[in-house]
């Protein structure tokens, strides 16, 4: 039996859930970056799977190329922010970075 | 009937999901970064299974090659002793697990109830040529904007992480 579209969607849903779990429970900035990257990967699996099963052109693959490039740009900026936060605070616990709190 | 594709799919899914879980739950964050790279690699291999070798190669180059290395370097730069206490308490963790399981259950049941469960693969997989035609045709402006975004993000990251000469003197 060939692998069905729903199998890929289930894997993607589980990865998405793992990412949401990380966002809900972690306070370490690095773990939050990991969670966001896992979420982006889950979304990308959906794009490629829907493209393969439902659409004859390569539209989904092109969207994933854009998504991967944007995620890389975002990771670069977030990691720079983490390094700066660590330099200022000696810590990357996001619940202690509250200078902007009103 | 189980064939090689099914076994490969099961194994790669376990690598992708297990890598993601270990990225979040490994006690040393450096092992977490390695788990994250494994998860990226599993996802890239799933792209191969979906007949998208170009995207898979791009994923390996950018995620496993660049992002994972960037993460490893950042982890080494901000390494410290107290990685252990970085989670919420057991009560909020249990609440998060329940939320996440409910999320999975609702998503999976909606997939199975929809007409997607009977979808079959397209006869021919999308080709490189189509990606190139889309990127140079209707999506050429988006590609240009993406180049600007990448340049801006690199400049922004450099500006953020730059150490001012005066601050450095003060710190030393």
C-alpha cells in the first residue's frame, strides 16, 4: 500500500503539536527558536504533500523554497537577538527579559 | 502489504518527530541542537519520498547546513550552567501535553473525515523546470523582495550582534 496523503498530514500535525508544546512550556530562548523552526518544518511538509497529491504544477514547492529562505533569515536575526540578550543579562530566560514591560 | 516505501516513511517520520522531541527535551541544549538537525534531515528525506528532490536538497543545504550550524555556534556562545531549569512546572507541562494531544486528535480526525483521505498521487511529479518557470515568471518580484529581505536580515543581525568599541572597553 502506497503512503497516503493523510499519512503525511498526520506526521505534519504531530510535528506541529511538538512545536506548540515547546512554545507553551519552554522559557529558554534557544528552545523557543527550536520550536519555531519545528513549526515551519511541519507547515512545509503540508505544502509539499498537497502539491504532490492535489496539484499538477510546482506551486507548493516554490512556496516552500520561499518559506525555507525566510525561516533562515528569521533564524539569523533571532539568534543575533539571543546573543545580545545573553551579553546584557548573562541569561537567555525569556521571562526575565522584561525591560519593555509597561 | 508493506513495501520499502512504507518502511522508509515510518522510519523517516520517527527520525523527524523523535529529533524534534529530543530538541526540546534533551537535558544538554547542545544535544538538543543535534536532535534538531536530525529532525531537519528527516523532513528533507520526507521531501525526497514526495518526489521533490530539489526542495529536499535545498532543505538540507539551508537547514542542516546553515541554520543548524548557526544554532550550534549560538549555543556554544551562550553556554551556561543552568540549562536545566528552563521549563515550566509539572502542572503547566501536563496542561500543555493535554492541549497538544487534543490538537493532534482534532487535526487527525478532521483529516480522516475529509475527502483528503481518498486523494491519490498526481500521475507525474512536478519538475525542476516548473519551479524555474514559476520563479522567473509570475514570482520573480517575490524573489527580488526575498533577496532584499535576506540582505536586510543579515545586516540587521550584524548590527545587533556588533560590540561597540566603547562598551567593550567598559566591560573589560
